[in-house]
């Protein structure tokens, strides 16, 4: 597995590098045989250190975990614990759904730059229209599975096709920490 370490305002020593590589290999290989890659990013967060771990254990699966502590070793241990939990949940989910067909629909997504005014949000006409354009997989799943996918990927929102009524829906994490669900009316 290819492990990439980087840091901003943090000196990554050989001892830290060895510990990260050993811990990530142990965590990921426990649940997945041939992981694709992993990146670990260290940064300063005021007086604390932040570690962000992104693991790509299999095709179409990306898991993220973060940790904040007073030293980079503890921050990494916290992030690695989050990743281990997400890997275990993902592996259990895959085992629970073994034999079911994984129906995925392809969609086209784009990100548009926005500028915020006091009254409304508007598109900045001086900026390029599209800043990121990719193809995305829209999973066919239940609402609870969509929330699980969103949590596993550590994303703030997820679009999916609801398996109960075959319509496009979206779940998102609200500012108060609760989960919101958007489904268009018929």
C-alpha cells in the first residue's frame, strides 16, 4: 500500500513516519487484503496538532478520519482509531450485503464558485463558471444506509437514489449536528 505523509508547520521525523506506516498497515490490512493507498496530513491547529488520515481501501471506497491533540503522535492515534472504526463498519457492511447487487447510477457533478452578499448568494460572474467537474456514483440504498455511507466517507452531504421509491434524495449533516433528509415531492 502506498502511504503518503505530508505536513504543514510540522516536522515529520523518521520515528513518526515509521509509527504512522506501521499503524496504518496494521489497521487497514486487518480488514482489507489489497488496499489502494493512504494519505496522512499533519498540521498545527493553534497550540494543538491535527492529523487527517484518508484511506482508499478498495475501489469506490474512501474513508477519512481526523484527530486533534497536544502532540502529533496522540493526534495520529486518535485519527487512526477513527479510521479503524470506519474500516470495521465498512467491512461489516460489505459482508452483510454480500450477494446483493450493488446498484450504482452514474451522474455528472460540478462545483460552481459562489460569493456571499448580505441578502443572497449569487454567482460571481468574473470567476470561471465551473471549477471542478467529475463523474459521481449515485448509490441505490435506503435512507439509513445513505447516512452510514455519509458518515463513513466523513462528508457533510450525500445524494442517493432511495430504494423504497426509486427517487433521488439527499441526506446532509445540519449545523446542530442532526441529520437532514431531502426528498422531492411527486
